[in-house]
C-alpha cells in the first residue's frame, strides 16, 4: 500500500470513529473457577465475578466477548494482545508488575488443603522444613503460593494444565497438600461429582490478595481508560460492590 493509500484508510477509520488498535474485538478470558466463573447449561459464561465484569463492561459501552479457556492460555493471550483482558486473576506481589489491575471483583480466602483422614499436624514450620509435598497445576497460583509460604522447591509437584489435577493428586495420596480458595474448592468438588469432605482446610494463608479484572502490559490505553472510568463512575454512584460468595450460598440454601 502506498503512503497516500494508508492515509486514506486511516481517514476512513477516523470518520467511522474507529482506530486500527480497535479493529480486533475485545476478548475477556477466564477459566472454569466456580462460583466466580463457569459455564451454565446453555454454554454461557456466568458466575459471581462474571456478573461484576459484565456490570463494568456495560457501563463502559465497550463491545466484548467472554471466553472460557485453560488458565495458562488465558494468561498467554492477555499478556500478548492489546485487546485482551483476564479475570478472575489473583493479585499477588509476584504478579504485580505483570498485569494492569483494573477492577477488583471479589475478596479471596486461600487455604492449604489435606486429605480428610490425614491426622498429621500441618503448620508453616513443617511445610518449610520439607515434611510435606504440595501439588499445583503448572503456571497456576497454587505453585506461587507454595513458594510464598516457604515450601522447598523440590517438594512442589507441578502437574499438567488440568484445573483439578492438584486435588486429584492429593486424594490419590501422590501428594500431601494443595491450595485453593475455600469457596472455589467446594464448588469444584461438587461440579466434578466428588464429596467436598474428601479433603479439609488445614491452614489459612494470611494476607489480602483478591480477584481482579486485569490487562497485560500491551493493553490498549483507550480500552484501559474506558474500563477504569466506568468502574470509577459506578463507585461514585455507590452502585458497585464486590462479589460475595456467602450471598450465593444463602440463595442456594433457600
């Protein structure tokens, strides 16, 4: 294309209110992580965090599509595209500089889990001393959290990109521990037909993290600005609250 031709194309885009950066649709990626994000019977992505994302996106006026994919793929797409976002991603010190943390969606409550019938005492001292093995899905948060609490690296067993492989490793007695948000743990077990009582929370991890809607370093500045302004407007109007899994539980128990 000649220089003059390129100028003409840009002029048409501007006349239509578009820019080359927005030529591709905005895709928001997430994984199966109930009750925050999951597929319903009609194949639509729903959940507590999804409701918050849709609320902010509706306020922003931006067109978007939500896709549920394996987590490592969601991270890769978000970090390498200007028109991609991710949720529910946990905000941690190690991830702080890797993402643009746009909107808080829900608080998190992470625990170390062990088999229900295992009566051994599990505390930070024994974990740091290498008394236990921990299973985590490769590139997932559990691996990072095991490192944060001081588990020796050779005791961390990284398994394939399967959302519940860490739980299955522990139940099969191939590992001692895994880490999960306590609300997610219960819903994942039930969704796969397991009894949630097969494992038990034995140690709560301290520190505030939380689930977010986030972008990567390449995120289009116009997309970022539109989402942040929408979130701030909702906050000023007192129309936005973090997702509360306890309210969901109360609805289910009625």
